[in-house]
């Protein structure tokens, strides 16, 4: 979907419709693009999937809010957790349709010790999980999604906790379903004893006195929490192997050492236990299927959205992926922290996803847990602008980190998004090549220049496709950054994106580049022709603007590039266009080939030559 390359804003803690409307208005007033607004669990009634909190997100007011986004060319994506709340059997008012309908189809994973469903624990309380080996699970899941869409007209689905996560060990709800809804087994913001000592990284240096006071209070809180009955008891690792019993296969306690904190190396904590069983004829265990759960729920959601939007490409983002997941879902890097280390790690995370065939990847920009600050958020907004999936997301009990919160972050975002949105056609074309030829979108320098051994551990720079070199700032309190320009010894030429000036660098040289807070260094590789458009506040507005060509000549004064076009949403487009643009050695003309049936009224308005000895004319 073309619109998914725009900028996305999410947060756990958007308390009501007025708050999310304020976020949308804040972006427009700051003149910062916003393509899609996301909601976390705040929209739900008691954390239960497919519900609406009738106090904070009542219908039809919420429906009208989403309709207003659509009217402005914007989109909406909500979260769906992978667990399903189990109704309290002794409380008729606690009836929960998605569970009741799924239970009538016997579509949930089972506890082998009782033969009943496997009852783990998650945000809403004791919960169950769909058995995706059953065809009835797909039908049930599709029906729930379609029914919910009638009041919450979303455009895609965010699939969370798809490891699949459980907050307890084993089928802990056995005999306790009458306790539902139970409190999650940890404190939540607003609970007694909860204090906010969530200071930005480095606060102990810049505000040492207050940091010392906060540390003392935190120690006191930790002491109080140790006696709290709602927290799980601490466990310790049993050293060495677990003694196996001959002839007995204990899936929950493997006879080998693993690095976790559960007694006896238990595997049954924080997820569905390995000995849980599926409903197929072979009684397949979760041990055999566990790594596939994220893939399966993504597939199920993909096909549900195909039924909901026939002929349109489904958009899902999942937290758990597996080999082949890139066919049906995008991925984000999970719950990171607002630290410079997490920002740096996101680059290598992206490389891993690119190699795994999951090109639509991004991290929680500005960090999920802990408080960010204007400096980290500015640098992270700049970095993520060159990731395929570009989303800002953080947790409750932290400060808001929308791009308009700080003037410096807003300015950094406006400048960097201007680069991203002008390159939307280039990024979309990279995905065309990823889809048809398996090419990577983000690339390590060593992948593109494999003969240069010095690039093997260069993770602080990356390429977007073959032609855009990104050199982000990844440490605090600096206004310069060092970067290499690969291929110089073989005649490669690099040009500054902003000034069009050619880089003067020696092979292997770490060049010091100016990098004030609102600036990220971007360079264009010689030999590229980039088809650009004028950046606007949404992808739809941007796509209507005239094209311009940026021509960066290589050492032989030649360049080439391409642009793939279709309607941006059809699963099987009726018409497409692949435009190939090139200029030959020392030619004064551009050569354009088109393989197309797709029609567009957008025209080429200008050609931007790089500073070279050969000028190009219209």
C-alpha cells in the first residue's frame, strides 16, 4: 500500500477521542506530515479485543473521528492482541462474544492435563489463543474483524503479543475463571505504589541532585513491591542440566541449560507452555508450533482483511515473525527504550529483517519505554525517515513524544520528511524490486561493496536501495558525524543531497560531516537518476505533484534509474508502468523507456543535474 510509506503516530496512553484529535491537529498546525494515526489498548473495554470503551471511545463519535481522518487523506490502524479474554462463567454480565463464538467452534489451544482450553493470562485477564491449524479459526477470526470494522473503520491491523505472550506460567487460569477479570500480574500506571522515575538517559549527570532523590524513592518503592501479592514470585536459575527421565519427554523442562530465570530452565513462563496441544488429529504440541504462531496469526489477519477489502492489499504489522512472514505482514522491532543504544541497534535490526525477506520494517521511533528528550527524538526522527516503516510509538507513564512537542524535533522532522516524501516513488520502486526479484531495501554498505573488507562492521551508516547513503548521528551532544564514502577507489562519486556538491574524499577516509541537530547527512551515489516529487503533508497529496529528475553522473558521466507506478493499493493492479531513465556517456540527452499500461496525469517539471562537466538539458 502506497500510503503505508507515510509517517505514522502511535502511543499507549491516548486516553480518549479528544486526545487523538489533538494529536492530529497538532501535526497539521506544526506543518509536519501525518499519514496514519494508531491506537493501542486504550480504545478497548477492559483490554478486550474487538470492543470499544464506551466512555472514552464511544460509538458513533469514534466512527466519525476515523471518517474525518479518511476525509483528510489520512488513515487509521488499531491494535489487536493475540489473546482472547475468557468470560467469567459465574457472571452473565461478563459475556464476551469473541470468546463465546470461538468456544462454540472449539477453536482454541488446549491444556493437555485437563483437555480443556489452555488458560493463560494477559492484559484482560485469563485468556485463550486460537488454534490456527483449524480452518474454523480463520472463519471465526475473519468474522470478528469484519464485525468490529463496522464501528471502527480501520485501514490495517497491528498484531501484538504474537509470540504468543502470556503473563503467567502454564495454564494458570484452571479453576480460577470465576476470578475474571483479574489484574495483570504487575503494577500499572495509576496503581498504588507506582511512581514515575522515568528520567531521560543521562539525567543523573545533568541533574545529579534530583536523580539521587529519585533513586532513594525508587529503592523504597522496590522494597514495598517485593511484598505485593499481585507480582510474580522471583525465581532463580538452576545451574547445570536438568536430569532427564528415561522414556519421558518433558517439553516444559528440557534436559539442557538455557539462559533464562525460571527454575529448572522451565520454558512455560511468559508464553504458551510447550506441552499445550492443538486440535488436529495428531495432537500437535505447542513445542512444535510455537515459532509459527506469529506467522499464522499474520496470515489469518491478512486473509481476513482480503475478505473485508476484496482486491486491496492488506496492511498488517506483527510483533512476531518467521521465515515467509514478509509475504503477509510488516514488522516492527518491538518494545525498545528511549536510549541512544536502542536507536543504534535499530539499524542492525533492519539489516536482519532485510536479509529475512521482511523489508517493511521499522523501530519505535524516539523509543517505547522511558522518557526521550528533544535531542534523542530529533536524531531518531531523522534516522527513521529512511526506514521503510516510519512510526513513533511510546508507552504510558512516559511523556508525549509526538514530533511537534519540541520546536527542534518539529524542525528536524519537517526537513527530514521533506527528503523522505520526495523519495516516495524511489522507495516504492525498491519494494517493487524486492517483490519481484528479492532485492533488499535497506542495505549494509558491505552488501553493496562486498570487496571492501573495511566495511564489514560498518553499522552506523546504511544505504537505502543502491543510491541513497545515510549517515545518522547516533550519539548525544555533537554537531558533526564521521562517515565513509565507499567505492571511491573504484571511481564511485557521491553528491550531497542538499547542496548537489560532489564529495571530496579519499578511499577509506572517515570524513567529518557537519550535522547540526536538525540535519541528517544524505548523499546520492553517482550513476543514479532519481525521480522525485514535491513533498506534501500526505502521500496522496505528494503523489499528485509534478515529477522532477535528479541526475547524478558517475565517473563515466552516465546515469540511470527507474520508477514503478501502479494505483498503490490493488492486490493485482490492472495497469502498471515501469519507467527507465538513462543518460549515456557524455550524452546531452536523457533516454526514457516505458513498459506500461498505467496512466498518470503527473508530468516532469524539471531536471536537476549534479555539478559535473556535462550539463543536461530538458
